[in-house]
């Protein structure tokens, strides 16, 4: 298969597209330029109609790096939550199952309203969770998604952002075919404001290796968002399809050079 990056031009970042070209990867902005035997990495270009995109690409004899089923496994946390139950906060889908003596965060299956932390994500107790859930059901983005309620686990926090959003010690790692190709601090919009700069070397390699081994071949290209808790443990906050995930503080040149190496190894 011949790797080709299908990039959505409305999201064009010159830094990223230059990094793609400099790494020696083929770049296109149009599905019409996908050819037989291409392996398509759809940067920002596979949603909202992933299955349709996959079918069109298969029609010409090419394939997406993540099949539809691999995409769904990563994109909807209900699919991986049991696999990673020992490494990620407890999660419920029904309000009636919530314990009474706990705080929560609520999100859709693929999206959250983290910039509206106080009103549309954090709930100090079960009563507040019911109110946030109702608010999300009326939201134009999340209302059509399944809504999940997750245990609120206090994280190491550097500062508070908009609506008291905790800016935490959290990192994003891009993983392709079981190898980390790049990592960086998650909260890129706040990085320059931090007095204490987070060090990615603090993330235990053994922890990442364990998560990657559990995910296995259920997805070929994804991101792991991990964070340090207030008591010093490490947990998985989220998994997402690498094709649609933002770069955070990741060095895109490093990412695409390593992507090219991993893809060459697969040939």
C-alpha cells in the first residue's frame, strides 16, 4: 500500500502540511486523487460521514488506515471502557446507576463541552449530573450522541481556565501500528501561561506500553490522552482517532518523520 495523507483544506495548517511534505509523504486535498493501493490517512477529513468515506475509498481499490469498525472502537468510549477499566475513570450511561457520594464529568460519545466546564461538563453530585445531562441533551452538537457520565478524578492542576476549567498535567500521544510516533502537552492554548512547565518524560513508559498492548490492533492510528492524578497515579482520559485529533503541543515534524518510518516498516 502507498501511504497518502488526505487533508481537509478548510483546516489547512501550513506548518503541518509542510511537515507532511518534508517527511516525504504524499499529500492531497481531494478524494478524486486517491488511487488503487493507496493507504489513506485522513487528517481532519473523515468525518462526519466515515462509512461513506471508507466506501468511496474502497471503491477505487484503496483503504483507510482505520476501518470503520476500528474508528468506532476508538471514537465511542463505550467500546474501550471495559478493556481499560483498570486505567481510566469509572463510567456510567444511565443516571439512575450513579452513586450519591461522588462528583462527575459528562460528555458525548465523541465530543465534550469542556470550555463550558461549570455548566455543561462538571457535576458536583448526582443532582447536578441530572441537570448537566439535561443541558447536553438539548445541545446541538452533543444532543444526538450517547451521553456518558464519568467519575470525576482530581488531577494535578496548574491553573484554572475559562469557567474554572482545570488545566492539568495531561499529555497526548499519537500511536500508529502500536508505536508512539509523537507526544506533547495537551493544553496547548495555556502552555505559555504555566509557571511550571510539564515534562513529558514524567509519563511512565510502562504505563503507555500497557495501554497500547491492550488496544492492540483494534485501531491502527489513534491518540491516547493521559494525565497524572492529584495523588500521583497515571490514568487514561481519552482515546481518539488519530486522523481527527488535534496536535496539542506536539512537534508535527517529529510526528510525520516517525509516521513515514513506521509506514515504511509496514511495506
